[in-house]
């Protein structure tokens, strides 16, 4: 009845009152008002619907405890003496608007009061639009909101520059759009019930002080050409059906440093979440379901100063779409601590994110501490770049948190300059097309398969589970390490591994005809099974080869005399050098290589022919390739004989070999002395046989 009577009063009293000071009576009476200075309206409790028009020059302050509803557009402005703001249109063929030195507010809403623009229709806005701005109408009437500004309009509209610390709110399902433009010093909460455009190709938006955004509709972010928009506040949502859409022009970028979270307390004025776990659990009516649609935009989550991911949740509570619009999308993660993405990145339609693959690329930025976990199967079709110093983990290492990449997509590839870690618990995944200088780590119990082009040059580590190389090669990886018992490396085809390290209890397997060549310096304490192991570098350790072993002429075998010798169950072919280390634990026969195969050892170590003498401490040994069970490589001690008086021998009878690196500081004698002794024996036998023939001839005569 009050609203009806006031509207009738407007018709009955169409005259306009020129006013400043307290104009409450004119507003309550529904009269048109022409401002001639600063005016004040004190709104009584309840709702006052005003059907008049306010014009002239001045300011309007709305106070009191009630709600003032404007149903017709008003166009007053601040006095010309206070008008100072500049509006420039830059950018040439790609124009955008820049507002400088904003005018003081034309409208002020005091704490406790509510001003409502419109009543569910297209009119009721306070504003004047003297600027020929492209893409939107810039409002000259700036506003300061310390109470509540309710936007009940069904059209697109602009509020100029917003300041204050109160609440700007819009009802749900009204389908009007608030066009924000330029830098907004407002430090309160924006409650977006239907639609807000935070920037356009014609204007960039900054909200450096806004406390939070309660998004219950669609919040759209856009940028002019080559400009970056940074929004640092948290976004909240408490009803199903809200999303954040991001667009940007070529060269433009959007940086979001806060978090998009469910809210279950604080109402409109102070949204917050009582339990962060509610972001990750499905709740009735999907009230915590939030989404973002990146439409051909360059978007970055985080700026390297926080460790709270922008979209916390799972596929049940969030959706993320990378879409192609003018260009492919790009999503960058930039955090200073570990964060987890628990939902897939797809390219579907709103909540149906897996309807189509995401059309974009992902970057893990190289900022200090940036450690990102994908705890869900990803569904975007582009590249994944891990910058230097950054970490990407596929899988959280906990049940239900396995992750993967869409390797079958034509544009898929991984550019790894940092660290790629796979730590799935149950799901076997396949990866290929990995390049860069970064490292790869298999750290979960589930199997990871590598195939295709693998050209990364960093270290390969297997600490848990199985890494299966089904195709391709690890030739370019600077080192391969199996670091914990139970870790397994499965190889297919011929392979070359650099600087292989295997801890006790680890296993390397290959096909029965495969050849695995080791280069660099390798240390093995695990088991190797399959085809043939070729040592083309320096090999150390107490290992087992269930297959054949070949050592090339340029290679070196380092074996310790105080530990279990390497064991080979297939054929053994030796060349190259032998380096001995450690102190023998006994003075008996020492096994250097346990040949458990049936055949003899083929070849010898360089300079160590059968019977060559070596001195270990004070004990002399002779190397043999027929020791142990008959085909082992061993050192047999040479038992000293009782001393005998003998004439002085010429100094040239033996040749002593100085200790060398190849023998680890031990000395061994050449075969010179043995050869001299052999010659003496042979000559003696020849003389004996001649004398025997003479005796036989004499007997027959």
C-alpha cells in the first residue's frame, strides 16, 4: 500500500523541488527533486519505493535504517566545481578506456542503509553518461557504498567508480549485468547474483581492496589487448549453478591469486567456510559445485606468494573447462608451496566437463616452492610444461587420488625442465613425448609405462613400483637409479642406460634377446635378468645377472674382495680392465666373478692373463678364469715354499709391475718369471729325452 500511494503521489504532484540539505520529505512524498548541492535522505525502517526523478547538480547521501527503492532513472551529477576525472580512449584500432583521478562520489550509502536500483525491471539507475566510450556506457556518477547497494535491474549497467566498505548485491536469476570498469577502490563484498562483467576488451578492471566476491551467478573476466588483470580476493559460492568465465584478448592475461570456495557461514556480508574439507566433499543439492570456463584466455592461478589452489575440490564439487575461442587456452599454476588439483581439466559444456577434451595447454611455473599434484585424470589435449624449479606430481600417493595426462591427444607433449613425479597407487598410466632437462621419478606402487619419444636429459629415479619402458629409450637420461627395495625397471628391446644405480632388492628385467648397455659409472646391488648386460663404462657392486655378461675393451669392472662377488648365470665374455677394492677377509681363494653358467669364461681382463700374479698386502695370488666350480674368475693364493739357498739371480730375470689404478693399489707380476722357469723346464726335458734315445740305441746295438 505504501509503494502504491507513493507512486500515485508522483502522478498527483509532478512538480520538481529545487533542493539541498535534507530532502527526506520530498522523497517520501514521491516528488521529483532537482539538486542544487549536497542532499541527504534518511530512510525509515522498512521499504520506501520512490517513483520520482532526481536531477540537477549535487550529491545524494542515503542514511537511516530502511531501504530506498529507485524505480526511475535519475541523472544528477556532482557540481561542476568538483568534476575532475579524466576519461581517455587509447589503443587505436583496439580502443580501451582509462579513467584517471575519479570524481568524488555523487551517491553515498551510509552504514545501515540500503539503496536499491530498480525493482526487477530495466529502470531505476542513478547515472549520467556523457562519454562516448566504446563497448559500454561509462557512468559519470561514482558511488560510495558503506551500507548496502542492491542492483535489481534486468539490463547491462555501469556504476562508475565504486568506493566504500559495504555490500554491493544483486538478486539471483534477474539476468542483468553489472559492467565494472577501471580500478575500483571498494573494500567490501560484491554479491553477484546473476551476472558481472569484470572487464571487457574496452576496459581492464582492478579490485585491489575488495574483501571477497560472493558469486551466485556468472562472473566474467576479460581484458583489453596486451593487458594483464589481477584479482586477489577470494571468491565464494553457496548455491548450485555459479561459474567464473575468463576471456582475454591476444597478449592479455588474467591472474587469480585467491581461492574459489564454498561458503556456509557469514551470509552476504562476510562469506567464509567453516571447514575446508567441505570443498572436497559432495553435499546435498550440489550447493558446493563451482566451475570455471577459460575461453581462449591466458589464465594464471597464484602469483608465487600463496599455497592455496584457486579451485579446491574434486570432480564432484568443481569443474574446469579449457575452451578454444579465437585461440587455445592456457592455464598456469604459480604457487610457493604444495597444492593439489583434485578435479579433471576438460573442455565440455559447463558441468559436463568430460564431454570434450580441453583445448589448451598447462604450465607449472618455475617459482620457488611450486609443487603441484594432479590427483585426477586430466582431459586436456595440449602440452604440459614443467618449468625449471617446479614439480608436477601425477597422483597424490593415496587411494582415490591417482592422476594421469591425456597422452593420446595429437597435441600432447611434456616439456620437463623441472621434476615430473608419478605416485599412483592403483592406476597404471602411460606417458610419452617427454623432453627437456628435467628429471622423472616413479614413486608410487602402480606401474608407469613410458613409450614413444623420450628425450629428457635429467635423472630417472624409481623409488617404488614399476617403471616399464614399452618403447622408446632412456638413452638421453643422465642417470637411472633404483633406490629402494622392490623398485623395478622393465625394458623392452635393446637399451642404453647411463650411470645406472641399483639398491639391494631392486630388479631390472629385459627380454631374452635384449641387450642392455651400461655407460658412465654404474653401481649395482640388485638383480638384472633377461638377455645380455653389456658393461661399456665402469661397473661396481655385488649384483646378479640372470643372463649373459659382456665387458667391452674400454670398460672396467670394479669388484671388492671383502664382499659377495657379482654372479652371472649365462655366458661371460671379458675384456677391459679390472679394479680391485677392499681388504680380503681371509687368505683363501677369492671369487671376483661367480660364473654360474655352464660355459667357460671367454677372454680375460686386459693385462691379466691366466696365472698372472697379484699381491694383496703380504699375500701373493694368481688370477684364474677356471677357479671356484671350474669357470669362475678367482684369485688363488700362492703358497710360499721353504726357503732355499740359491745363487744370486740376474736382475733381469723378473719384471715387477708398479701398482696401478686398474688394480686398486695392488701389484701383480708379469709372466716373465713364469716364462723363464718354463724355458728351463723345457730345455731340461729336451736333454733328458736325447739321453734316453742314446741309451735305447746302445741297447739295441
